[in-house]
C-alpha cells in the first residue's frame, strides 16, 4: 500500500504526516529517537482495515517544523499539535496511538480532549496521573550519584554533541540497548563514573530483522537533516509540563489499550504505574506484555501489535 507524505498546519506549526487509507481517523505518535517511520508496519494494516491511518513526524523531527525555544517542546504544546491535526485532516474525532514519548502525548490527548479523542492506545509507557512533585526533582533525588540518561540529557548541547558525532552508530547502539536482544543488565541507571550515554556500549553492527540496514539508513538520514536538539528538548520540559498541568484530570474514561514488551526497560522503571493503571484508566480493554521483546514494541513485534491494535479498533 502506498504511503503518502505531506505537511499539515496545526497549532501554528507545520507537521509532516505519512498517511494511507480512508475512513475514521487513527493517529500514530512516535517517540525518541524515531520518526513517523516507526509506524511503517501499522499504517498499511490499519488503512487496509478501513481507517485513515496517519503517522506524523513530531515537532523537532524529520521534515516537521523545529521551534528553537526549549520550552516549545512541553507536552501541553505537543498535545495541541496532535489535537490540531484532527480538524486539519478533515475529521471530527480520532483514535490516538502513541509509543515512548508519544505515549504520554496520547494519554494527554485522551485526558484533556475527551470530545475529540474517542479512544486511546499506548505502547511501552503506562498511564499515571500528574505526580505531586516536579518529575525532574524526583529523578535527581532517586538517581543521585548515578548516571541516568534523562538527567544527562538536561544540559543543552551536551547530548546533542554526542549523538551527532556518529549518528548511524549511535542510533544502532541505542536501539540495541533498549531492544529485546540486549543481554546486559536492564538497569535505567549506572554508576556515576559513566560520563556519556553510548561510548562504552559495544556496537552490535546489526539489529536483525526488526531494524534492517535500510531502516537504520532511513533514521540516520532523518537525524542528519533534523539534528537532535528538538528531540532532546522533550526531556528538558518535565517540570514545565508539570507546572502547566496543575489541576489536570486524573482519569481516562475512553476505551483504552496498553501493550509493552516484557523486556522493556521502561516497564522495569514504571512497574508501579503499570500495576496502578487500571485504577485510572477506567475502560482498559487490553493490558498486555508481549514476551521476549524490548522497548521498540511496534517494530520488534509488528504482527502482535497489529493484531492487538486491529482487535481493539474493532471493539470500539
């Protein structure tokens, strides 16, 4: 099936979208460090089932606009980008699916725009309501004296310089590190002697069938074009997003689904949120861990994810 791309104006910026099919709108929101292309297996399957399947390059990524201000990447603005696409694409409502950073965005769309988002599905990142304390402060407390990648990403320019030295090798290392194939310790933090994210990680040279050499080349070219400043800015807005969402609803009422790999490091970090999620997501129709896969859920297990997504859509 042919996937077409175009730029669409939403929330004052232009996002590149990749789309196929006609019918009710289904939006796909990617994470870090990815692209609309992360949903390459889902777009044709969902379009063939009778939906208008649309995956976007998020702000700061690929061919989409890249605001210069760090604060422009807070989740309130990012959520407005996705919500704005619904009308811009000619629809009155949408089902929103998200993965990684796209997970909190998808949850936020459902939480804050229940009249526009008829159902929500998320991969890897369980829902949790706004915490009592600023998230960045909490991370600094929990990981004091340790290397934690999200804290390392905070200083503008530092992580950008590392990532952009050798984009292809660094992407391969990072994808491998979070995949189900990685046999190292699945700790989210390491001893403080670690000075950067990837230099001590051995290059796996290949990622296997889930991310071919052609797939990796696609991602590499996208980041050669876009750089990493925008993508890393998402991590720099934890506390601003927290400030902007005071008084936000705590429960999601729409039909919802969740799936993740049982070897996903995010699940190890967010086990408590996973266990409590049914208390806050009131119509959680699917809550599944897929055996043997890691963080890149829809790429590592495309057939399983497609089956879950299509069954969920059929239940609506």
